[in-house]
């Protein structure tokens, strides 16, 4: 009987030890329709940020992190109210979003780029907006492109329409997020030499934004380890490779 009791105590101890060292479950939120950065692909999270963050989280062995993609306003609301731990990839907006604390290490840089026909870039186009005055430019309706009012823009509903107009010569350049254009070119099987990147118009970093109101005991440790792993991946070139592999170049 004593042996049975001792064995039971040992088993209970081992189970308790496993439970106490179990990875902490965490959920972070992202936007469900932010192609190519974060989007639902047949119900499964996909995109550049999703690939990068999943790789970061896989190296954080103390945590079991789930990425859930929802409408962006909902993701922000969850973080603002403290119902959500963190969301990505928020731009750094401390005055507009005082309910975020802290902001992570920058994940990657996004931004508008000018892609043009080869004949257009035969003349250097390195100054925005000066070098693009007099050209017919394409953009997506509703996007806030720098200096937009100073230039000639034709609005369209999506990347595909703009790229078709660019290939046919109906516009000289298409101004849109760099990765978004490259992803659409890949999806449309457009040879990289047919359309040329003239310049980067603007850039802004995306962050993992943590809820100020979500005061979990593990928060500081999570933030520290996340930043450390992400920084190491950026320095090693792993983040750049994930982006290049996803965009197919």
C-alpha cells in the first residue's frame, strides 16, 4: 500500500511539474484583409507579418501563441479595451493610440513606391513629387499618397486594374505599397523587367502594439523575448528572406 501511495505522489508531482512549466497561451490579433501583409487564405491566417511572427513565436518556447485575424477596427478595439493582449501591425501612433504600451521592436518597413514603364524610367525619377509632374499616375481610390494633389492621378479600385493600365500605357506609373505591387505582379505573372520600380516614395514601420490595459504577469517577459528574437532575426537576414520568399523575389 505504501508503495502505491508513493507512486501516486510521484505521478502527481510529475503532472504538477508539467502543468507548471506548460507554455503560456497567448493570442495576438491582426487584420484579416491586409494583402499581402495579413489576410485569411481559405480561413487560415497568411501574409508577410503572419509568416514573420509565426517564426518569432516558434522561438519563444515559453509561449504558445495563436494569431487571430479580424477586421482592423475590432483588433484595435480589443487592444484599447484590454480584452486583447496585442495586435499587429500598427504604425507608431502614440498620440492617437495612448492605450498602447509598449510598442515592439519595428517588424518591417512598409511604404508607397512608384512603379513605372521602362521608357518612363529612362529618365531618372528619384525626387518625389518633382520628377513625376506631368506624368499620368495610377492609384487606388481613397489612399492618402503624399503630395497627391500636386500630381495627375487616375483612381482605380484595385492593383490589378492599375497594373493592366500601366502595361497598356494608359498610365505612366502606379503608386502603391511596394510589397502590395510586388505581390500582385507575382499573382498576375508579370515579368519583373516589364515594370520597373522608380523609387520609394514613403516608408513607415509596422509594430506589435501591446495593450496598456492588459496587465498580465507575463507581459514584460513576453515583450522582452519577442524583441530579442525579432532583433536577432533581422540581423541574421531571416526576416528579409521571409519577405523575399513570400513575394517570390
